[in-house]
C-alpha cells in the first residue's frame, strides 16, 4: 500500500468546521472545545455529563470513517490504551461509535498541560530534567512493549507535560497518526504511522521494514536530542533523504558528553545494536543500565557510583539557552578518527555507531590534574618514563543468573576459538542462551559470512555480526588484537565523543578500566602506519582523557588502547611505523620480558 501524506492544508480540511460545541456524544459526554485537528481526526475537550469531569475525545473525520487503514489505527489505539494502565500513558475510558454522527471516537484522560514541542519553544531542558523526562517516558514505553504494543510515533508532539513538570509527562497517540501544527506532515500506510523527522530506519524501509520496540528507542533518541539541545536533528526530507540520513548515527557533537554515549546507542541504524527500552528507563549518569550485554571487547560492566547523585529540585526549570560542548583540547596536527559499529550488514567504509554500553560521566576538568608543564616540541616518546596514572578501583561483574549461563559460556568459547584467517578477529559483545551480538574486524566480508553460517549451524540461531572492514595494510593490527584477545575482561574501555567525523571536525574521549597499568594510545591509519598518541593523554579521576585536532583525509582508521604492567619501548616509537613491524616488535618484546598485554580497539572512519 502506497504511503499517503495528509496535512491540515487538504481541501477537505479547509471546508470542514468540526463538531459544534455543546454536541452530546452517546448521552455521556458533551463537547466544550476543539483541542487539535490533523489529517485523520480531531481531539475535543469534553466533560462527562453526569460528573462534570473533563475528558479528551478523539474522533475520526467523516471522510475517514470508511477508510479501513484509518479505522484499523483507531481501533489499535483503543486496544492499546485499554491494556496499558501506566501512569506515564494517558488513561483510556471508552471506545464506541456515536449513533447520530456515525463516527467512532475514543474517550480518554484529559491531560492539562502543553506538549513537549511547545515547551521546548522556551528553550532546551537541563540534563537533570532531561534524564527525568527520559526515565518517565521510557518507563511508559517499556510497559507498552511488555504488552506487545509499539507506539510508532514517539515525538515531542506526543508527550504532554502537565505544569511543565517532566516527572508527570504522559504519552499520547497510540496508533493514530496526526498533526497539530501546520505543515507538519504525518505519514500513514505501509505499516508506518509517525512524523517522518522522528521515524526510525525501519519505518522508512531499512532493515526489512520490520518495526519493533527498538523503533521506539530510536525515535525517543531523536526526541531526547531535541529536548537537550533545543534543536531537532534534520532527519526529514524526500523518501531518499529519509533513508540516507538514517544509514549512520547522526552528528551528536552538541550533546552533553555524560549522556552522548547512550544517545549514540539509541540512534544506531541497526535495531539489534540499540538498547532495550528497559535499559533506557533505568539509565543514570555514571551507572550501568539494566542490561545483560557485555561491553565491547569483554569490558567489565560499569560500576555504579558509591554515593547517590544529588537530587535536583522537583520543579525543573527550562533554561533559555543550551549547553556548550565539553572539552576539546588542542594538539599537534594529526589525522582524526571516526567510530564504527553495527550489526550483520557489510557497509563498506560506511558504518555507524560504536555500539557501546552506557558510559559514566567524563572527568570534570576542574578536578583534572594538569599535564606535565614541559614537553619537547617533538615528543621523544620512547625515552619518556611512564606517566603516573591514577589507580582505578576494581570493576566488579554482577553474578550472572543461573539460567542459560552454561550455554552462553559455550557460545563465548566457540567465538573465541573460531579461526577465520590472518585478518579476522571477532569478539562477543553480548551473549545469552539464544542470542548473540558479535563484533568483528577484517579486510574481507567473506570469512564473516562463513562464520555467520557456521555459527547458525552450530548454535541453532543467527547471531548479529557487526563487521568493521579494515584495509589490508591494517591487518597486522587485527592480528595483534587476535593475539592478545584472550585478556578481554581486563581490557581498557574507550569512550569517544562522536560516531562520525568529517573534515576539520574534532574528537575527544576518555579511557577507563586500566587499573594500575601503563596505557598507550595508538592510531593505525588506513595506510598501515602506527602513530603513538600517548603524549596526548591527560590524567583524570579514575580515567584518562584525550583531545585530538581536526580531522584530515578520509578512510578507515583504528584507534587502539594498549595496557601493560610496565613500559614496552616498542609501543612508544617516536615516528610513524609500518603496522607489521610495529606489532611484531611489540609482541616480541612482551614475550621476551614476560609482560602481559591487553588491548581494546575502536573502528574509526573519516568522511569527506
């Protein structure tokens, strides 16, 4: 069925004047005022005749009464609300047909407040207010998902905030597409109902056009960006533009670093890499959300802070201006990097999103020790003594639940022992007894296709395999990762500020989970040259930070963090070194001195 676009400018809308005030519906409700009107229906403020209580009544337009698609959406909303007793979701009262008007209508709770979109006209939310809003809305959507109901139209227009108190926000419009503002298009048909700017990749035709609960996660991510920055991401346009803008994670440079990693995950093009709505609802700054997923490269789950975060005031003000970016320090001119991520789709050099777990807040600059005052103009990295790095507390892993643990361990072992050739490296990102997300690095997609088939044959289900396609010159780095991959649980954790960089854009990040070890930061270019960036690291509280200068060039890059108990001179070469020589020397020195190496990598890509 071809999608239909309807706006309030339709000829019918200009001639139709709505149901008059004072009209009674089934002898139960009396219309008092029009609240809004869209391409499919109208919403009225009514009062219950016997009690005088206010209610909201949504009614199909006369010319939509015979429209099967519109009726189906309307009935779906009634059924959805009937089965969703949640405080963050508008309450359902009645669904029936008015016998005189012969028009179906839905009576529901009247929420006295303004929409989030209207509220944002006054300015963006504070981070504290945003988190409360996110937790509130996500908890309601999670309840809907638990009942098998997908909203499909999560947008600022469909979130009502009573008295501007985000803790009381309510979701509306389950199942019927509508528009409350002139020119704000709503699309219906072909299984899609929602404003195109907040639609997920699946809703515009990607990933098999299969709309799931993860579609609401994506839409909520776009809403959160709008609420935090005061500007909505430009995700609309023609059908071609709708698709192309969703092939990669959008630019999140304006987002507060403390919540940016979560939004990066929510806005992954591949639904399999997005967090669940339950995880979003339980997310807190500095704490890990409810998830069974193991972070990339076997990183331990993030620990929650020992102390509770201070509770912000109940009445959360809406600031008149947005927040600035977190730190972006200067440095020498270097080629810059882009993070990659994804599921089982082989995007050649066009990969979006890191697929990381929720990250804690980055170190506060005010409390960050200053870097050494004197540095040589051309750093002689190999001759430096290691910087005294702060000791991070031990990271504890929650005890797994008994069910399925044995099978999950066998799956991890299968992945660890699988050999796909010299330029092939895979790691289990998240594993349960009947699901697995695998991360891979390689120069060709062929061995990953072979692995995918072998995994399905051996394990009985299909894994989600994210492939980071490197250049042949970068293969020595991939082989190095495979050599040291048996120390996954102790690997450092890399948090990056962006998922995609264009020319002249910058990247910053933090490194965690290194304990009392020497940390080396390396970049492997698409030409296969390894450059040490260790001298850019700045010690912080339980972390290291770095800021790289504007990006130059294009192509895939690899950012590696290597942790060792003592300095390895081979990892601190002062000049760019061919990858085959660099990593061979590093492995040889570690074996000769019996020094254990653990490493983490992030796939990066520069675009023109």
